[in-house]
């Protein structure tokens, strides 16, 4: 059995992805505190500089791609009572309803994401004042030129490894705009929970008691499908992306109850595909009873079709803590899966090569 302890980590984790995963609690603390400070005076308080985003906006749209967008999914899942429409845009265009009274938040870790920059340009044309989140690049430069609010995050990492820095600015922005209460207590609970998780899931924890190592071994040489419901939907999306980028392996995600109306039929043939799959159900311990019942019944249906099943529950009290407990487990599991496949978790050469080809094809 392949060792997943510190020696294996030292051999393969050349860019310290483990450090980024273990650093999530610190990122959440710093990301929220720095964003709150950076937003002081931005939303119409005394001394606010023009232009300024609207206080009590009529809607919220977050523009981002990949690791820069998933933080928005997580944050919005923690705010089911948000009093205005909210959307995450992964693409080149804004919804038709976005106008000067809407809050636009542009998140690009590099600051050079083509789709996000296009959305920002469109937002400016519509009279919006986007709040920008970036480590630098063209987005930071544009914010400086146009006097837009800019929340700067530490540079030098991978977007997916900077989740705390990229998600907390949105949470702080929504609070500053008067759309939700201060989340300091929930951030504190989440940080404490994740610190304990580092002890239980890190490479120093024995395989026999390490839930992330055990899950990685179940995922090894399997096709991963990750299912969420309610609160856990964005966590399922995060898990899928982490398996793709960290372990360099195919993975897919979907959500209940929708998948019971279509994807369930997909497991009724091709038994060799079913036998090569592990379905992971992410379940909220405090979730809606109907969704929990659906997860139980759907898992049983898949098992009857020859699909191996793993069911994982949230931990914690607040929605933020429960959601990030799943994020942490998925991050560690995908990291150990990379070690099982003998790959460095950090590099994403295929993505970088494709971006270079796309830039060459479009002249960007």
C-alpha cells in the first residue's frame, strides 16, 4: 500500500500544495479582516470617494472563472435569505437585469482572466462600479485607472489554493453593502473547525483514522462523481474541480433532486462504467429532510446498479462552517489522490497550454 505520509509528500509536493490546503483557516481569517478594512468608506459612508458601488443594491452578480468563481458559489450558499437576486457569471456576458443599481464583484486571482475582464468592461458601460478582487494584473490596473474599489489578495499561488482570500472579500462586500449581517462569529467558528481538521486530516495523522486518506484510496483508479443537495451543491462542484486539477483525474458533479430526473437513468446500462465509478454524496447534517431522504434512496439505487458509494456529512453549526468542513475534506482527499497517482498536485500544464493556444488563436 502506497504510503501517504510526510515522506511521500516531500517527494511529490514540490510547490507545497499541502501548505495551501492547511493554510485555509489562516486565509479565511486574513481574507475577511483585510476585506472589511479595505471596504471602509466604500459604500456611501462619510468620506466615500466617487465613483462608488450602490449601498443596498437591487441585485448582485459575481464574475469569475474556475478557482476564482467557486468562492462566490460557497458564500452565496451560506446566504439563502439574501434579499436581492444574485448570480455567478462564468463567461463573457452579464445578465440583462444588471444596471447601475446592481452590485458587480469581479474576482480574478491573476487579474488577467479574459472572461472576467470582458464582464467588467460591460459593467462599466452600463454605469456600474465593480468591486474588484485580484492579486494584480489588468484588473488591478483598471481599478487604479478608474478609481474602482480594489481588494488585493496575495500573489504567487494557484487560484484554487487561495480560496479563503478569494471568498471572504465577497462576504465582507455583501455585509458592507447592507445585504447581510456581519459574519465574524461564523468565520471564527469555521476557522476553529478547520484547524482541528488539519490535525485529523494532515499527513501526520495515521491512515487508519484519516478520513481523507481513506477516501483517496477509495477514489484511486475510479471515476469520481460527486453529488450535492441544497447547501452542499457548491462543495460538490469544488470537489470535482480539485480532483481534476490536483489529482489530474476526471471527475463529475451534479445535484439533487435534479439528477433523479435524468442522470439516474444513465446508470441503468454500461455496467463496466458503473463498476469503475465511486459516487460521493455530500450531505448536510442539518439539511432539509426531503433532500436527505432523496440522497439515501438515490445512493441505494446506484449501489443496486453496481456503483460504489461513499456518503459524507457536514460538521459544524453555522452554514459557513458546515460547508467549509466539506471543502477541507475534499481538498485533502484530492491531494492524497495525487500522491497515489504519483503526480505533483500543483502544476496544471494542460490548462496553461490551452490558454496559450487560445491567446494565439484570438490574438489576445
